[in-house]
């Protein structure tokens, strides 16, 4: 079996990869992400996932499958990226709580021997319950928002104010595993 490499240092993605029950290693990509929409949000996350996977694949010696992923939050016609500071995180979270928004994740798989690649994406609608300023401050003390798309988590305390989603839960965490399982099958890897 080919070595599987996750081109991401995300602890959430690493946990989700373990669900697949296939051995893998982590090698963080150093690729620069694109942070603006050129065509569509779907195209953005797919392109970012691909450039991350390609960055790692180009340095791999021997046969491997490299998996790249990119997650963004899209609300009210704009991207809500990882916040720069707590003030921005609070502002972003208040905006996300005001109306439903979408979480997009692009996924890319590259075979280092054949050069074959597959790129896809998933999106999930997220509905949040509004919190007060003091509740948001308490949440951010317990869940640092700086490394999270949109500045929130669904897998931890953020789940307490997300009463409903429409779509893949794991996509919101950062890796749509059902989609990835389907993609890996096309490379001869059977996770189930």
C-alpha cells in the first residue's frame, strides 16, 4: 500500500483521518494560500487544497498519496477567515450568529508516482444561536479562535451554540471524510 501523507498540521484533520483506519503521516504544507475569491468559493478551496497537496507531493521520495485540504467560512457575500486577534474574532462570530452561513472545504489527493490527482469540495450550512458579548468572551477564553476558519469550533464548545447544520458535520470540522473515502477508493485505498 502506498504511503498516505496528510499535508496539514491541523489537529482536527489528524483526528478525522484516524477515522479512516488507514496508516498515514503528517507533513505540513508550506504553500501560500489564496485568500480572495477569484471565481467561486468552491474553486478557491479546491485550488488551495491542490496547491497544499502539490507542495508536499513535490518533495516526497517514493510512492505516496498526498491529501491536501482547505476550509473557509462564507457569509453575506464574503470570506470569514481565521481572525487576526480577539477583537476580530468577536466581530466575526457576531456576524456569523446573525444569519446562516456556509463552510466550504476543498480536498485534493495526488499520487506521487502517476501524477494523477482528484480535487473536490463539500459545503455545509451552519445556523448559530446568538450569544451575548460576555458569552463570546468566555467562549474565546476557553477556545482560542485564531487557528480556526471563522474563529469557532463545532467539535468542542462551539457545538453548544450551533443547533443545526445542513450537510456534512465533518466538513465543518475541516475534512469531509465521506467524500475523502470516495476519492481514495479511486486510488485503490479502501477505508471501509
